[in-house]
């Protein structure tokens, strides 16, 4: 055991010496240190982990966060980053370290910006932590020595440049330290878009007082989405203490209307960024509202069933940044968990609704919400159409299994057949909770794969599979080939599957707010749904003699 430790120590020493000469990725013939360490382990990351345990392993403040210490495997990840933060908090005198770089840590660090000239001889733990952060992030700080030499300063400058900052002075502020000690990537990812990265860097450079430093890997994610809102709030004049990255009432009220020739360059740039992040290329990010922006705005408006004018009004701008968009806009589609009567159907018709989503099975607050044959007559006689939804208990992760998918597919086909729904009708299976991307992989996709398998072998009626859920869920299920039509749950603007995701291509219905309309016996609560007509809905059913019935 002692011999192994000595050999390991020699390896570490050689790595440290070589790291001052060339980047570690080059030494090992790999990509970045970060990529190596995240898979098979990296010697320098291992040394950082070992140093944390050796330095703080007997400190009760550290062991309260890491009772078993830091795992020494040479792999980057959340644990080692939290370990570095915990060590930093101990050095800063934080009373109760927790491994989270919050306001108290930020405030304590603000009094001690680290520069190369501060320490050229005596190792300091804070500078070990800084260098450790760089190794875990994939940068070469020159050595793991606790001394802020020129190579470490160059690593700071490189990181500042990657983040998009123009003042790359090599000084480590609280903002730099916080961005360094996490797993956010600041180099272009293999699946990243260079233009998205340009947007992220530009937002970091101008609005970091609001946003801090967001990842700059070229992948549009929730933090990019929120940064766009922060940028708009900054241009609207909201202070850093008021702005919150959510498109609320104040942001909505102060939202500008932008059109061709507008001279508000910063506002137009934000619009250009938002359009591109939604998949509509404005032709550049120069702050000029020319034909490229006009055409992109028109295309976006058309895709969202907004009036296509080429002018970016509040409903348009809000729709680029908040999945629900302008919740006061009109809609011709809706859905509800209430069995319709003549009175409530008349209310829908009189308020301009053309199609209503209704449930094939289930209860709401102990009362049946299941579509009935008599209700179908009421819907169709009132000149409305409907689209069928299948949901029993799809509001939690463990519900979604392959066996449940098989069972739900069988029940949905049976219910639809009993109601006389014709071939080609889409049944929308609901994923009604905030599923993380990993949840989609582990549970939601197997669930829909089972539905697809059952439909392929037992669906003599020719029904189609639809998906209801947040944007990411819908896109992934459709991309996997398990559903053909989409009912987007955009009303939940804070869902992880909506923040930082584009609208699914070819969507049919877009649920964006809940309202109560009508009065007396005709009063009804509904969810308003934009209706794209990609799925026209059911306008006729078949009776027992297989004759289509249209009620008028």
C-alpha cells in the first residue's frame, strides 16, 4: 500500500510539472481535462479530491456536509464542486458551510478579489481551491500549488474570454469564482450551436450584473431563457434587485413594441437573440430591425398562431421568452374536466370556441370527467368538435412504466371504440407533471413505446397516438416515433420541460391559461388552447351500425 501511494505521488508530481508546460488534455492525448475526468478519471482532478480530504477531512464543518469525504475517483461532477465550495466557505469564515455558492458566500468573497500579484510565494488554500476549480472545469492553471502564478492568471483570462467578458484582466471576483465552481460548461459543446454561444456570451458581457455568468456551450437551456428575460427587464429599467428573470406583470406592462426601422438597438438585439433561440434566424445580431428580423417575426407569429404582421408587439415578444405567452390572447380551442351540458356547450360556442378537449376516462375531485355518448351529441349539436384525452393518474414519475403504457393503451382504445370514435382519431396521452429530461429517458419513453407497440398490434380502429406534456416531453416522444400529434402544456411556464425549449414542430393544441366563462348554469372553467388545425378534432362518430353520425 505504501509503495502504491509513493508511485501515485510521483505520478502527481510529474503531472504537475508537465501541466505547467502544456494543457493536460494534450499530455494524455485526450480532449479537455473536463471530458476525460467526467468519464474515466483524471489525475489532476484526483489530486484535487485528495487535497480536499487531506485538508478538510478532520474539520467538522466539512464533514457535516461530507460525512464520508469526497470520493477520490478523478471524475468531475457536483460532489467535487460542492467540496471546493465548502472548503472556500470554511476559508471565508462562513458559519455553516453547505457547499452552495449563495448570497453569504458571494458577499464574503466580494471583499477579497484575487489577483496574481497578491501571492507569489506562500501557498494559500483559497488559491488551491481556485486552481482545483480550473482543473475540474477543464482549464490548465499551470500547477496545483496554491500559488497564483502567471499561468493561473492566464487560465482566469481564458475563462473570462470563454464566458464572453471583454475585460479579461485575470482578476478573480465573486462572480468568476461562482461560475468556476460548478459544472456549467463554458466551451462549445459537440451538440452546441456557435450562434447560441455568441448569444450567451453577449448576454454575459452586458447583463452579468443581473444574471451572473451563464453557461456558454451553445445549447439553449433554461438559464439562457431566463437571461433573455433579465436582459429585457434591464432594458425596461428594472433594477437588479427588482428583476427576477420571470415574464411577470411588470415586464409585460413595460414590454415595447418593435417594428422595422426601430432605433432601440439593445431591444432589437434581445429580440434577435430570442428569435434565433426559438429556431427563427433573424439574419444576425446587429440590433437592426431590417427585413431579416421582419421575416423571422412573421414566421414565428405564424408558427404560434399569432397574427402575422412582422411587428414584434408584446404578445409576440412574450411568446419568444415565456411558454404561455400572452395569456389574455383569444383562443378557439379549450379543454376541461367537466362533462358538458347544453348550457356550458352554448357558452363555449358563444365565446368563439370551436373545439374542446375531453377525457375518455377518470374522475376529477371524485366526480366523473369521462366523455359520454350523450355529451358527444351535445358537443356536436352545438357545432363544436372535440379531441379525446387519456389521463388517469399521470401526475407522478413512477406511474410511467411499460406495463402501465400497455394497460393505458388497451383502456384508451376500448373507451374510444365504445364511444364510436372513427379511424384516424388522435388520442392524447397525458404526462401531467414536471418531468426532467432524465425522467423522459427512464420512464416516459418506455411508457410511450409500450403504447405504440400495443397500438401497432391491437388497434383495428386505426387510432393515432398523441402526447400531452411540456415541450421537451412532447418533442422527445415524437422524435422517438411514439406519437404523431402534440398537445403542448405551455401553461406551466416554470416547468423544466418548457424553460429553454422550442415549441414542438407541428403542434396541434397549445394550452396556455385557465379561465372561467359564462354565468349561471352556463358557467364553466376551461383551459384555453391555441388551435393550429393540424388535428381538426372529431366532428362525427359512428353508431352501432358503423354509420357516421353528425349531430346538427
